[in-house]
């Protein structure tokens, strides 16, 4: 992506999120209730903010949240060979129920979820096209779990690679505890190469979807870097962990003693998206850190939270974590 455009987008998003945050703080202070993270309501908030005096029109043009995928055409990946398939076949929308009792209500319900509802059936079985689509999505999910992150991507982002105590993917799936611990070689390499005790340590891991990393990490990582730099926050030496789990951040905390660890990791694939990325955050993670002290921004992909926007948003969350010296439930408690 063009670095200037990236910087422009990051600046606009940070500006917008900061004004959004001040509005939320006002509302929360008035209501005095529990404050929830707003990232799942992004779209509605963006619409409501149209009267704010920041360069709205520009931002709206640059960032758009994609609607749920509903047609065969939109889910056809670019790499799939389409030369020998008629265009009208590719563009055909899965029809689903042929004579629903209430067409309008069904359309309304379908517009609210990416789940496979109202897809009809043929006798006792699913229709052939729904069944094929299911098989296709299932295969994509399996590929995402078993695949490897592209070396080229790691090279481009200058991330060196280390391993957990997991040897292969079968062990990874059966023994999550091994994926939460760094190997001895990894510990030595990290100690040798990384800056000690930075404010923010960014780590990338394939987790349960290498596809999620391939598709999204570059944009999230670059916009997160931009956001942190613009806030004057010190970033440590980033690296990649193969076959990692979320709690591996505790080992990283012990080794490097950063204030905040941000782990960009592939999510378990569902049948809607196999390329969804999460960013898990924790303030001073250590051995014995409880799950409630971690937090997550999930659903980062082109049909969910756009990666560039997620990177910028993460920057503002990190700023908050550093300010309150807490993350997760402890952060919410301190904030209130
Ligand atoms: C699997 C899963 C779980 C499993 C994790 C089991 C395990 N050991 O793997 C179980 C059922 C225990 C679970 C529980 C919860 N989950 Co959950 N979970 C997921 C799911 C489907 C996949 C996560 C994943 O792939 N992680 C990556 C892999 C590599 O991580 P891992 O190391 O194998 O496992 C760790 C993470 O999964 C993490 N984790 C799982 N859920 C959550 C939620 C939060 C808030 C945090 C901080 C961490 C966390 O805990 C695991 C152990 O360290 C996501 C959906 C998604 N699209 O991401 C929802 C999701 C992350 N979970 C969610 C929620 C709300 C929860 C709960 C708070 C539910 C509840 N009310 O109790 C709890 C919190 C658990 C915690 N660790 O703090 C939400 C988070 C929403 C948000 N953005 O804040 C998601 C996005 C689902 C959703 N769409 O609502 N979850």
C-alpha cells in the first residue's frame, strides 16, 4: 500500500476515534454505567458522527466497512479459475427457500446475519449449491489451519521467526499448552535480537489461521506502527511466532518486560471467513496472568473491521492501557 495514503488514513482514523472516545466518555460519565468496548458498533458510530467538525467526507471515502457477503459472486476468491465457468453462473445468488411464507421478513433476517439461514432444502438434504458452498468454505477453513504464513510477507515486514514448543500442526491442535510456551532456541534468539523493556511489543503469530496473517497483517501492522509513532510511543523489535497461542504473550512479557504486548494472531476459522485476524492485548503479561486481564479486538478482515482501521484503533486502545496501567477487566474497573 502507498505509505503516504496509509499515513493519511491512520491520521484521520486516530483523529476520528479520539473524538469518538471523548463522546463516549461524556456519555458514560452521565450514565455512570459499565463501559463496553465499541469496536463491534463501529458502523453505526461512524454514521452518527457525520456532524463532527473533522474532515468527515474524506474519511468516509477512504474507509468503508463491508456488508456481510451474501452472493456466490462475492465469495469467489480472486485466485479461483473462472475462465471456463459462464459469468451468469458465477453471478447467480443462492436462491434458498423457494416460496417462503414471508419473503420480506426472511430478507430482513438474512440481512442481519452471515449465518446460513433460509437456504432451503431438497427433500431431507441441503440443496446441491448450498452443500457445495459449505464444502468449499470448510476446505478453506482446513487450509487456513494447516497452511503456513508466506515467508515473503515476514521478509517484507522484517519479522524474524521463532517457534513455540510445538513440533507439528497435529500436536499444535491437540496440545494448546505447548503453543503457549516458547522453545529454548526462541527464548535465546528473542533475548539476543530484541530491544529490552519497550513501551509496546508487537508480535505476529499464525495461530489458527495462516491465511488471516497473509491477508491482513501487513495493513494492520503498518497502520499500528504509524499510530504508535504519531503518539510518540516506543515500539520494540517485532517478530513472528510459528504455531503460537494467545497466552504465549506471558513468556514474551517475562523475557522482554514490555509495558504492553500486542499479539496479532489468526482466529479459528468459521464458515463465514477463514481469514479473520485478532489482536490480543495485555498490560505487563507475566506467568500466571489471568485471562480477564487480556483483551481482544477480533474479526479483523475485509468483511469485518478493515485492517488499516483496526491498526489505528489499536493505537488508541494501547494509549489507554498505558494511561491506566491496566488491561481487560482491570482497565474497565480503573476507567470507571
Ligand atoms: C475459541 C473461542 C473461545 C474459547 C477459547 C477456548 C480455547 N482455549 O481455545 C472459549 C469458549 C473458552 C471462549 C471463551 C470466551 N470468549 Co471466546 N472466542 C473463541 C473464538 C471462537 C476463537 C478464538 C481464537 O481463535 N483465538 C485464537 C487462538 C489461537 O487462541 P488460543 O490461544 O487458542 O485460545 C485463547 C483465545 O481464544 C482466548 N479467548 C477466547 N475468547 C476470548 C475472549 C476475550 C475477551 C479474550 C480476552 C480472550 C479470548 O482465550 C484462549 C485461551 O487463552 C472467538 C471468535 C473469533 N472470531 O475470534 C471467540 C471470541 C474471541 N470470544 C469472545 C468472548 C466474548 C468470550 C467470553 C468473554 C465469553 C463469556 N462471556 O464467557 C469468554 C472469555 C474467555 C477468556 N479467555 O477470557 C468474543 C470476544 C468479543 C470481543 N471482541 O470482545 C469472540 C470474538 C466471539 C464473539 N464474536 O463474540 N472463547
